[in-house]
C-alpha cells in the first residue's frame, strides 16, 4: 500500500510517501509497525491525537481496518480559513 505523509509529519519522517508491504489489520497496527522502524517514525507518531488519517482519500479512524485499502495518508488536523 502507499503511505503518504503531509505537513510536519512529512518533515519528521523525511519522506512525502512510501510503498509499504504490511500485514497490519488496522491503521493503529500500521502506526505501531511504523513506530518500530526508526526514531523519526516514533517522533512523527508520538501523539495520535495530533494526527488525522485518510483511507483511499476518505477520512477514517485509527481503528479502521486496512483490508482492501490502497492508500493511507497521515496529516495534522486542518483549520478553516
């Protein structure tokens, strides 16, 4: 699956996107897998309350299943203007 990172998440990880082979069942499982990779991922995913997630370009939750999902995007909450 493709994993996309936006704003400060991208800055902390140092990549805008990457392709990941994973057996994670949920977004939360994927986050745990990513946290275990390197310190930069651990820093980016340290506070999930400061993050939002989209699955195939639709907002989702961290307990959402990943079955059939082709793209996961992580980004900070957006404000209107």
